C-alpha cells in the first residue's frame, strides 16, 4: 500500500469514526422496521431512500458537532478513538460536516413528506442543543439519547403511511425504556469522570446501587412489555403470532 492509498484509507476511517456511521446503519434498520410494519410489507426503495438519507445525514452532522464540542474533554480523557484527538481531522472539518449535512438531512426529509420534515427539524434542533448545552446535564441527556433510539421507528412508519399503527408507538416506547436503562448503566461506569467534571447524573443522586436498580427496572419493564403485543390484541397482526 503506497503512501497516497494509506492516507486515503486513514482519512476515510477518521471520517467514519467522526460521523459514527455504524450508528447511521442502525438507524436505517430501525427506519426499515418501522416502514415494513406500517406498510405491511417491504416498501418500494424510492419511498425509503430519502428517509434513509435524512437519518444518515442528520446523525453524521450531530455526531461531528458532538466531537467538536467534546474535544478538550476528550483530550484530557485521552480518547484516542476520537479522530479529532488523534489529529487525523481538524476541528474545522467537524464544523464543516455539521453545516453541510444538517441542511442536507432536513432537505432529504422534505422529499419524503411534511410529517417526516417536521420530525427531522425537531430532532435537528434538539440534537444541536444537546451537543452545545445540555450534554452535561446527564439526566436530560439520558432521556434525549433514549428518545433518539425510539424515534426512527416512528420516522420509518411516517415515511410510508399516514396512519401509524399503534404497535409502532409501542415498539418505540420499548426502545426508549431500553435506551434509558443503557444510559444509566453507562453513567454508573463513568461515575468517577462525572464526579471530576461535577456532572450530575443518576448515580450521583442515587448512588451506584440505586442507579443500577433503576436501570434494571427499566430493562425489566422493557422486556416485559415486549411480550404484550403477542398476548394482548394491541395489533391483531401480532396477537398470538409465533413469528412475532
């Protein structure tokens, strides 16, 4: 591998890491699930293409902005998994990605329908506020990230149907509960760093044991609720359906 090829691969890897494109792929899967349930089958690619692009662009933009504002903290924590910390990319690159991809994502959502456009605008505003201001308020941060895990199911359903099945909201709620639990458990792991930064998180209020208990409750409720559509006729298509 010559130097030019190595440099290109290194830059591509850094961009992938900055934009967390693996998260974008997970969003696409969630959108596809929502669309398949609402559309009762595999929707035409044309309907989903702009929905996928909207999610991917918005996700990449807000993660790039996140790393820009986290740069000094990440340097102190020696986060060598962050391309800005390693120096593989300049901070200005992260800002450029944000200002290019955020409008592109919103524009792509407008090509789907007005409801998806509204969802995209709200998410773009909230994600930006999170990156700039609210990230250090961990309790708010936990619920925002959980919301970001849940909304793609609704976004996908909205992309293909004006009538959103109740099961979509149910699945989104389960994803939200699981997301809150995961974020609380991550806060427990990061408790020492949060103490140093004087960041108030669930473990700071409840202690390690209390926070773990709350996370476990959220997980248990999420798992329990996942059986409800099978046992109770929330949606006839899934009632006592072994495929579900």
